[in-house]
C-alpha cells in the first residue's frame, strides 16, 4: 500500500505544544484525504479520525479566540468611542478579570 504514516506526535496533548492554526488545518486536510481513500485498516482509520477530531477542536478554539479579540478591538462605548479591553494572548492567562479601559 502507498500510505504515509504521520509522525506519532502530530497532535500534542498539551496546549503549549499545539500546532499553529495553519499547520493544524493542513494536517486535518491530509487526514481527510487519507481517510477518503478508504484503503486503511480499521485501527489506523480510527487513529487518524481521533487525530482529526483533536485538530478540529484546537482549530475551532483558536478561531473563537480570534473572533473575541476582533470583537474587543472593534467595540465602542455608549458614546460611540472606541473601547479597548485587555485580552489574553499566548503570553497572558485567559480569563483575567480586568476592568475595560477607555481610549
């Protein structure tokens, strides 16, 4: 058979080691194409499916965080002035309860 086995650590278990969004989508695309061929044994198909689900979840979480950041950046107060709020980045802990800052 002509199949490529992904590296065993293609989907890390810890968030610090999560692949970039682009890398996750690229790998997810490869998994889908491989599974669509239908020439893998059941166990290999299940392993790839599990990896794909993890990648999908990681990607969805990153999209949701990006959407929240964009919403915060575009927010305006009652007077129509731009409103800025501190938001979590990779360097800070998410969920910090800081008061909104007005420009």
